[in-house]
C-alpha cells in the first residue's frame, strides 16, 4: 500500500511568511530597482510550474527585490546543460541529468527539491490481474523507446523479487504507450503520474500504479538548480529566489486554484483544466521519500539517489552525494513548510 506524505501548511504559515517578507520587500522595491533573474523551466509551462507563476504574479519575488523571467524549457537535460554552462542564472530540472553533469565535473548543484520522488511509474489496468510488481512475470511491459526510464527497471525488478527474464519488455514510442495499453496489446506500461496517468484517467480507465520511487528506485526528481560560480558570486540573490519560490509553492499546494490562475495569467496558452490535473496528480511527490520539509530532500534520499543512478548505469562512476546538492541557500527549517 502506498504511503503519501502531505504538507502540513495551513494558511497561517503562508500568511505569516507573507507578512514578514512583504514589509521588507516593499521597502526594497521602493528604494532600488528590481534585480533581474532568469529562471529556465524544464518544459513548456504546465501545472508543475504553478508555484513559480504564483510567486511571480503574487509579487513574492518582488518582495525580495527580484524580477524573475520564467523561460519555457525543452527538457530537464537541456536546462541542466544551460545552467551548468552559465547561459542562465538558475534552472528547474530533474536531478538525474544534474547528477550526470556533476559526474563529469560540471559546476552545478541542486539547491531546493520540489519533486522528492520521480513521477515515473509502472501502470496497468485495474482489471489486469496485476496487483503487485511481482505479477509482471509472464506479462508484457511497454516502455518509452529512446528514453531513460528502462534503465531503472532491473532495480525495481530486483527489489520486488521479479525474474527480469520472465517479463517481456516492449520498446514503444511515447505517443503510443496509452493506445497499446488501452487496446490490450501489452499488460502494463512504464508511464508517469503527471502525463500518461492523466490521459488514462481522462478516458475513464481505472489503473493500478507502482511509482518507481516507492518500489526500488528512490531517486530525487525535479529541483531548483544553479550554476555554482554564479551562486557563489550572488549568494543573497540565490537565497531570495529560493525563499520566494518556496513561498509560492507552499501557497500553490494549499490553494491550487489560485496557482493555476496565476499560471494562466502569466502564460496565456496554458490550458487551465490540464494544468490543474498536472498539479493535483503530482501533489504526493512534494513530500515523498521521507522529506520533512517542502523543498528539502533528506541526506538519506540523496545517498539512495546516487546509488540508483550508479547501479542503473546512468553514471559510470560513483559521486559523493554531497556533491549533488547544497542546503546553503535554503531558508532555515523553521521557515520551511513542514510535511506530515
């Protein structure tokens, strides 16, 4: 059975944080021009960016003396590369490509974690007879061809006592994953809760889902990342950005409707209904993997993340988990929204 950790926010936390920062921020905004910061998203704007949009539209960045440019992205790997190269100040990317760059010596680190676990999951129809991952033996499993999701399957199989040779793996184009499951061409797919899961739900399909982070591959996922050189030169700016962003996310998870409204106001081509589904589907991830606070992965989670990356072959040699992240730019624990 899945155990979901949630945020114990309460509007009192959000309001108290807002009151404290608004006073100082208003003075800063009046006394000097706003500092310009470019923040590269990991993909085209969607529900998984709503907290950043809320921070922008509600003036939380401005309270810290910042004007933040939220730039649409083209994948976590691209955003990580641009950030490592110093082409953008800060970015939003999955921790996996960041780990691969750190392993190659790139000056990049995770400075706050949003998705404490990956949205990737194994999905089957509820009437398939697959009640646990071990039931995949003798069945067929489609996975996105050309992607990295299949690299972690051996770890998931091993953690659940599955004979990997007894599972038929079927490489499948991403756009065909949902159709082949619907048409019973395969028994299960490697999908995700924030994309394929939404498609299946829209079609009224009941599913059984096995998130990889709960089933043998506990990787840290989507995070705020930064170029080490730029952050060293701009520590206060980095801290202010992280503080305002997490304030936006704390309120977004408390009030998804307001967050999506801010997102569609900032990015006019975003579909509000789809963004709402994306945000709601991923809410369990913000406090997954034993996280105690919004934005802060535990040291143990990072150790496990490095192990999965190494044992899955995603990196060739071990890296020190502490080389992947820093807590230096996070607010103090008592200022972070707690999980429960």
